[in-house]
C-alpha cells in the first residue's frame, strides 16, 4: 500500500468553497475518474489530488467526477491538512515535487480513502469473485465425480 494511503484525513462537512478560499484552498471542477485498488487491508478508492504551490499561497483540490458528499468531505479535509502541514523540501513525505514551466515548483499528492462496502465498484468486484468461486466449485464437483 502506498504511504499516502495511511494518512488519516479529517472529514470536513458543511464548509463552503468560499470559506476554504479564505485559507487559499481552491476546489476545482471535478475531472478524471476514480479508481479502486486492493491490498491486504481492503479496497482503496482514489478520490482526487491536492496540489500545493510552493511560491504562492495557494492550494488546489482536484476532485474526480462522481464523488458523493462523504468522499468530497474527505478531499476537503486533505486540502485542509495540506494547509496546516505544508510540504517543503526536496522529498517531503507523502508528496511528489514537480515543476510547472510557468508557475514554478509545486507539490502533489493523490488522495485515497478506504472504499465503502456499498460502493458499486467494490460490489461488482466481489460479485465477480463470488461467481468465479461458484464456477470453481462446480468444476471441482464434476471433476470429483468423473475421476
């Protein structure tokens, strides 16, 4: 599991984009698709990314499309955490340092949270595994009767 997924984000609810903009946090329009990954600890859903500009007092939060309010709350919390603990230096923990040809240096972090059990992609993966298990059982039963 990538290190950034072990960070616990605060869920920020009932905070408007205008309130966050007072701290220099800008919520961008949704763009890009979420993805689900799996490791030994469960399913993880990548919900967006946070960009911290080094030379400007600005943090951009880029949500992916089709996020619900709960997931957007965690993404706002990741932006807030970036505002409190700004990444600095050449290799800050959990961040990738990049350079934009016009705007200069920035730090980027892709945000993943534990996928909810009722997430439709997680349900689809589990249903496919269940069907595969059923197929394996059917094959084994037929194989055992013929051998």
